[in-house]
């Protein structure tokens, strides 16, 4: 209360008492005389001064806070990293089968009368060739289909000629030789020419067979379709089988080599086959992979300014953005990924969680070694710095992630079913790969979406003194000229508080509506009812955005000028 008002109340009390004091007889007992003074108060002006209210005085930001000032605008900012479990698409090997030698008994045609005039040549009636079988179960479930295995597979055929009696003639040759090998191999034999379509090695001639000869071939790959192999995805098994060995040969014995010797009655041609283990280190076909452990820690919202988290607050963000940068350990194979993205807002008040997901449920992760994405309702005019070559992913429902009664305490982030979907690969290396790594930034400019409601309250107190404490107020009225550069309208109300800081209830309050960008608009707040021990006013500003607003700025606020607070009621004091 100003000094003039207080002096008037005191003077009035003395005037009322002065006739009584002049007539008092000290011989009388005056203890029953009522000495209480009660004076009507009408529109008494109180000494009120309210500073300009800027958002910078409401939102105090420090490094590391969830609320940051970016480009002179407020934004919720949270970032972090994430990563998957280690990735391993297992190599496998297949043990080689044992193959029994193939032995052919050769009856040498009669050489009676042969001198040096000619050679003996005949086709060998060969023993049946040997069968082989490679079987393996336990191939990685990531391998969907196999066209070709890249291997290091050694095949060795040892050719030997023996006799049980007599002397083996020298210079014996094999001619028109054909060996049957598995079809579809990639490799070059040590002798002859290999045809991958038929699996045959053709050799025109091998000299001096009596000394023993080896045919070797190292295969670097095997085409399963050509080889007649079977890959079964259901039980993750592979079966490679067939026959191998010498299928045709003519024998030539020079006539001169048998002159003067005791020729054997029979010869024995043996083929010893040795097939190596399959060491599979890469393949061509189709692959898929489920990515495990790709989790992001929840975003906590327990340190936001009070005015964003008061009772009745309901915020719809205009264009919140989630930025993601993620690595691709399979980029050298031009493999892309796929993932979902869900957010769930949790509150401690027992209300149901609020969930939202990207528009198309899933989005594709590009095949680059590193790729960046912006998940938001609409493409922002400027992307948040630190993320290169950004691809936009529509996320319309993200605007409502904070909607509800007060802000959520926590936002859970889920990347459901991240995977490498089925796709063809060439020469894909089996084994360990680096884990998928990523980083994210949740960037939400505080631009209120349509229908958003925020509430701010503050208390102006310290009004009470000895005289004001004696006033019983029936009506309190505050008037002011208001200017604001807030991008939305504000409903301004006030509640009286007593000397204990408690809000005085059972009063009727008429607030004032302040339009967006108001300039010098006169407003009044009127409080009627019984108010005692007044010490101040708790102002409450409630803003409802009728449409999406511009981002909030530290310089935005409300200016009140020509403030006048008046009270009406009565002043009552015991003298």
C-alpha cells in the first residue's frame, strides 16, 4: 500500500475516536467499550510493480540441458550413440570322403611275331569309376540360397601301372584320355583341358605311364546348379555328390619295347583319387541377416522448464526431427538394410503410453558405408548440422509424441526388426564383420503445433504490511496495458495468495485474453470474494495455439505497463 493510502486510514481512525477521548471520566470502567475501528475501503491503490516477463527469464538454459538455444530459438536437444551385437556369418567346411582306388585289369593282345615293324594299340575296358559325396548340415541361417561356393578344393588323381609277372614294357602311352570330375568347377588342371559343362578333362596323350603319373586340379569355385548339388534352406544343408575317375583311355605299347623281353601276361592300371576338404570362405547367392542388439537408450524429460510441465500442459510439436547416422559393414557388397522406428512416451501418472511410428512402418538403410536420415513430419527448411547426405523419412505422428497431460517422463526408442533383407550377393565373405554403429540427435524446435496448451505461473508477493493485513478485501482488480511478441494468444488470470504463500480459494476470478502480438492492449483481471492477509498475486498464463506457431525465442515475452492494482473492502483495526 502507498503511504498516502495508509495515512488516510490512520487519520480516519483517529477522527472517529476523538469525540470519545474528550468525554472520558477516569472514574468509569471503560473495559466494555468497543475500540475496534472499521473503515470502508473503495478502490484503494496498492503499490504493485511487475517486470517484463521474457522467456529467457522463464527458461534458464545451461550446457547439457535438454532445452538449448539454437539459432536464437529454443529446442529440445538430446543425442547419443547406439550399436548392434557383433556380426558373424559363419564359415563352414565339409570333410572329404574316402574313395577306394579303381583298378583295371588289362589283357595285353598277343605279340607273337611282332618285331620292330609296328605298335600295339587298343582301347582299355576300364573298371567303373568311383562315387563321391559331400554332405554338411549346419550352414548359417543367413544364407538363403547358394549359386556358387568359393572354395580352395584340391583334386588329385594318381595313375599307376603294375604287372604281376614279366617286365612292363617301356614307353607305354595312354591316349584319348578322359577323366570325369565334378561339373561346374572353376580351375585349370595340371594336364589337359577341363570343360565345366560336362566336368570332363580331356588329355590327348600321357607318355611313360609305367613310371606313374599324377593329374591335379585346384578348384576355386563350384557352381551348384552345374554340379547337380542340392542346397536345402529348411534344414540348412548341402549335398554335393557324383562320380569321378578315368572314363576312357587307349593304350599304346611300342613294338620295340617288347622285343627281347618277357612281356607280362596282364597289366593292372590303378587310379587313386584324393579329394580335399571343402573350405568355404565365400559364396555367391542370396543372403539375409537379422541385426541383434540395436538398441537406443530412452530419452528422459525430467529436467525441462516448469512452464512446459505444469498441470494442463499439452504440447504438439510443429516439426520435431530425429537424425540418425548409421554404419553399414556390408557396404562393399552393395547391401542395403531395413528397419522400423517407434517411439513410446511414458508418464508416471498412470496414464496409458503414447506410441508413434514412421509413416511406412519401415525405411530402407542405404548401402553406403555411412548414411544419414532425418525422421520428421515434414522436410525441415534447414537440416541439423553434423549429418551429411541426409535422406528424409516421413514421420507424421512424431508431432504428438509429447501430447497428453503434462510432458512424459521418458521417451523409449525402439528399432524393431532391423535386418539385412534377402538380396543377392557375389563373392560374399563368410566370417566376422564389425558391429553396426550409429549416433542420433533428437532435435525439436519449440514451435507449438495446433491445439498445443502450455501453462506458466509466477507469484508477485511482498505486498503485505501492517495496514494491508487489516483489510478484508471483497474485490481486487488489476489493470494494465499489455504488449506481447508471442506467436500465440494468452489467457491471463490471477489468484490471491496470503502471507503464508498459500493460494486463497473460494473467490471468483475473471481473467483477460491477450491476443498474439498484442500491442498496448488494455486488460483487467477481477477477483471477487473474501480475501484476508493478502500478500500478492499468483499470475497464470495459459496459451493455446490455434495453429502451428513459429519457434519460441528467448526474446519473446509479455510487457505490462501502467499497472494499477486496486482493492475494495473494509479496514478493521483494534486501537
